[in-house]
C-alpha cells in the first residue's frame, strides 16, 4: 500500500469526524480504516488522534500532519489537473474574490493576461475587504491575508508584502515626524477596521525589538483604501503595503516615516476548497498565479 493511501485516509477521518463515517465515505470496512490509521501512527512513531467512544481529538502531531498532508494532496491534485489540462482545454466560469487593493493593483493585471491566454475561461473577480464565505458564496478561489484554518479549504502561500508607515508632506510640516512607536500617541492615525471601531493593532519591529500598539484612530473605515485617500488629504498617518502607496511615494504626495521601525509584513495566500482541487481551470489559474513572477506578470 502506498504511503499516500494512509495519508488520504487520515485526512478523510478528520474531515468526516470519525472512523465509521470515513469508512462509509471511502467505501471501506471500518476495520480497514482503523488498521491503516494505526499503521500510519506506527510508521510515524506518533499518536495523531485521541479517540474515545464519543469524540476524536487531534494531537499536536496530528495537527501538524493534517496541515502538511492537506497541502501535499492539494498540490498533487493541482499537478495532475494541470497535466490533464494539456490534453483537455479548460473552460467555463471562474469566480475569484480578493481584498480591494490587492485585487485592483496586483491581481487584476494578472487576470487580464490570464483570460487572453485562455479565451475559453471567463473570470468574475469580486473585490471585497470583508472575509467572504468561499463555499457558501460559491467562490472558486479566494486571496486572503491569513492562512487556512478550515480543513475543508487548502491554501498556498502567494507572497509576502512589506508594509510602511506614511503621511503627506503637509501633515508632517504641521505635526512633525514621529521617530518611535511611542510618538504615535501624539499623532492622528488612520485605520482600516472591519468591525466598525476606530481602533486597530499596529506592530513594529527593529531587529529583535517588537512593539505592539493599540491605535485609537481619528478616522477608520471598512474600505481598506480610504485611509490612503485620507493620508493624501493630510489628515494623518496610515500603515499600508508598499505596493499600495509606491506611486504616491515616487510622486512626493506621501512620505515614509519611522523607517527604523518597520511594520510587520503581511502574507497573502491563494485559497480554494479541497473538493475543487481537480478542476482544470482552477489548477491552471493557481499554477500560473503561483509560478515565479506570476502575480507580477503583465497582460499578454
């Protein structure tokens, strides 16, 4: 028996919530599923599940193995789908959701090139700053600034984005330049917040020194691009990914401050449901998006 068979059985046990349900789903006898799980645990030398008559709980080793196994299975499914796609041209509608600034600045140019290269595929790109329900709202792929925590989803790391603290020259003339995180208490902060509150958490690092600030903003919005517009109007400082403001920095409309204290970077992930991993069009889109330079590819 292949090691991958044991891996798939373990993942299915977790997804289905138990050995018996997994056995029914896989069309195997419960005794076979139980034996293969035990064989996997013996081979790894680690307990993956703690099982009682009423429930099962993942051990720490089990959580690690589940995350890695799901990623391996998704990557394998994508690879196989891409191979099949070479002899069967993909087509149909692909629904993608992404945060507003990332989708507008980074993803939209890639999508334009993608549909030109694959004219049989149509793409609907929804730009929303809220956390969408990928399954419930019928999306094929989501771009998120957070890793996967749902076992029905699988995610691949897309890119890490450097962040900067910026303000307009006019604001800095009137209020001065902050030099340390502590100085921000005397400045107007502009916050992107999805909860309806004028506050946020800003993290800064200088070598091993890390500062976490609870920022009470003078202005906040659930629309993540508005703080940039407010900063351009001289209303305060805001934290943004470098690619969101680099045009304004080059033009002198904004300036970076506190360069010695860099905000935490943000990591973006491309996410889809495990069940759609074998879709030709999803595998093709993910494959081109994740290849080196994919997200930066100009339309062709």
